[in-house]
C-alpha cells in the first residue's frame, strides 16, 4: 500500500508540475515497482499530451523576429533506403561540425548506447535576439512543453534535444564585441574596469578567438574545439582550455550574463546584482537556471610564447613499461604539473605513452630543457625504451589563424568547405572522429595530486599499468588545477564548479564510439554485443581510478550518462547551495535536463 501511495504521489506531483514525462519516461516508475503506476501515467499522458494547435503555433511565429521552423533529422533521408542519392548526399555533410551547428535537426553527437538517440523537437524558434528567447520560454511554459536549448549542439548527454519539445535554437545569435574597459552593469565606479569580450548565445569559440586573438592580440579562456559554444554549456558547466592551468576555467572568466528566467523575466547577473545566480551559472551547468543570451568574458594578455610537443615513448616489454610509467609519474609531478603545460598524455595497452602537449610562456629551448633529464634517462636504456618527440613553437597571435596552420602544419586542420562556409572556418582534424559520433560510453574522473606523491607513486604506477592492460586512457592535464597559477586557483571560491578540480593533477578520460554508426538506418545500426564488450572494459578500467580516489568526482560536461551519485560527483560540497538557488529562481523546475541541478 505504501508503494501505491508513493506511485499516486508521483503522478499527482507530475501533473501539478506539468511534467507528465517525468513519471512516464524516467526511472521513477521502476523504483516504485508497480505496473499500476505505468498504467496511470500512460492514461494521464494521453489526457494531457496534446500539442498546441496550428493557430497557437502561428501566434508564436508572429511574435518572433526570427523564424519558427519544423526541424527534420539530418539522417532522415537514410531511414527508408541508405542507397538513395538523398542519403549519400547527407552522409557527405554530417561529418562537418559547422553543418551540424547550422542544422536544426542535428546535434554534434547523435546518441549514446542504451541512453538516448536524437529526437526532433516539434518546432524550433530560430532566435535572433533575447526577445525571441523570451517568447519561446513563455510559450513552452504556458503550453506545458519541454524546452530544450541548442547553441552549437556540443553535448554528450543529449540535453539539446527531446521528443515533443520546443527548441530554442540560438545559432544566429553570434554577435561578438571587444570591450577595452568593461565594468559590470550596475556596479559603482570604484569597480576596476577590465578588458573583455561580449558574446551572444550562439557564438562559436572560433569566432570569439578571431575577434580577441586574431584581431586584437589578446587571449580569452575558451575551448579547444572550434565549433563549441562560447556562452553555452562549455562555459556554464565549467569549461577547460589548453591553458587552464594558467588562466583557470571558462566559468571563472565570466564577468556578466544576461539570463532569461522561467517566468520570461530577463535578469542581469554579475558581482553587483543577482549575485547568487551569477555564482550558479558559472559552473552549475547550462539549461538549469535559465537561458543565457549574452555573456561577457574577461580577456588577458596573450602569452609571449606558445608551442606544441608531440610524440611517443615506448617500452619493449611489459616489465619495462612498468618502470617507464613510474619514472614518468615522477617526471610529471616535478616538471609538468604547472601553469606552463596542458593537453593530453595517453597510456596504451601496446606499452606506449602518447603525448600531445602544449606549452606557454616558455621558449622552445626552455621547453626542451624541461624534458632533457627524462629524455636522457630514456636514451640511456635503448634496449628497453624508444623516444620519438617533436617540438615546435607557434606565434601566439597565429594560434587560431587557419592560414598559418595550412601553411605550416596542414595536417592539423580541416577547412570548412560547406555551402555556407565563411572564410577562415576550420576544425582541428583530430576532432573529426567525434563529429556526429554515436557514443558507446564517455567517462571521466579526477586524479588527485596526492596519488602522485612520493609515497604513493609506486602504487599509482601499478594502477596505471593494470588499467592500460584493459583499455587506453588519457590524462587531460589542463583539466586538473593542482599546480595551477594563483589566478586560476583564486577562482575556486568565486564559482560553483566542483572544488575537487583544484586538488587534481589531471582528469582521466576514457571514451568509445563511432561516427559510422547510425541508429535507425538499415546496415548502419549499432551492434549491441560488440558495444557491450567495449563498454565493459572501460567500466572496469575506470573503476580502478574511482576505487583509488572515491571522492574525487567527475567533470559534468564530459561524464558518464549513468554516473552514480552525480550530485556529489559533479559539484561536491557546492551542490546543496546550487539546489537552493535553483529552487529560488525556477520554482516549478521548468528548466530540467539529465543530471542537471534539481533533476532528482
């Protein structure tokens, strides 16, 4: 009887909060354990799920500066016959991230095994300005429609799409403005003005970098992928760039945001007004507290020097690999865990350590000198190890200049040659395999610096070796802020991001997927048995790191869809405060997404 009462309470609550799908589609039904709950939810859904009438949609369209459109899945032409010309034409386009960005019926990830598949919204508001976003929010709230938000569509957890939803599509809101001396709105004259850049909701990082670095010779802390959104989930969820150990997180660089709230009100959040909301949207996650339409970010002086180090260190036997791992951990703790170095170190089952690292504020000679002692140790043991690394410098102002890369390292970039391409648009070629990817799994966990201490190094080396027998794993060293600059560390008390990052030497990431798999397309369907084996290996590998540091946590923007205890894992001690702010500004939980604050 108690369970039946619980079932009834869930149903009534869902009706009251206008969230029938919460009861019908989520796991709560299974936890109740009664088929009756499913039946009740089914009939209640039939009774309330009617979408607005044509005249009501027309009324919304009239209010807009932009357009009201009906999205169609980019893969739709392939679902009837993959051999059709319309399908083969589509398949040539879908691996271009700019095309996916500029298509309402697409996101950069097309699904996740046993978690979500892309679903079209009923309609999309192609927003031009804040007024359009307000109209969309009010319409969705008044008609009990699920609201989803797509800026550039970079989201692993499927939060930018939902069936029977209204999509707020901000790809045309791409205004970028440099500001020499910015003072947050409403602040007194005593607040020091700082150089900044204002970006709108659909701005891609490449556009922001072009304005800030290419045109004005400054630096803004953003993402590595050129088509990731500058004001969206990246920044609001935390946001790491190659040089985060120097400049901190993307969230830490936010100076002000314009936010459309659940009731349609437009608030300005900064250090002088709506301070609690300002704190929450810097690391508390996108699509949670409101729709951010404009964001102002602090800019910095460009580093005087930049460069890349790329290569491989290999061991010829398993025993030699164990020795190599332990030596490398010593080397990393002493020489690389600082504000000068960033990016990735991968450990492989083939007894190799792959390196793709960037450095700043070091000359090429200084960068080389950093590696001298370790390189000499490797070369003294040619019967056990091989070392093959290259190092080159980059003119700081050319870091985001396509012409520079095409001339000097053409293998690094792929130019956008799509129908609507703009001069200078490109993406990093290594990112191509992630475009329109179907994910089998994607997992992260922070690696506390304490595990690299002298007393723990041997045990950590054994853990690395054991993990490498199961699957490849990468250390994203710029996504752990132990050893970071005072500027980066100062942000810890200013933003809502998980404090565990400030004790972490790196973020461990493991992922698997394919962009040649298309659910619903005959001949291209996922192979469940193959995928299950791959996921099981990664699960076992990640468990080794979780067991070694059970309270370290995961990065919410790059986390397992099935993450347990996600509130603590994503936000640590900050979750309780975030939830309180969520309930203050979004009383009915209108903004709701998977594993977002308040989605319990």
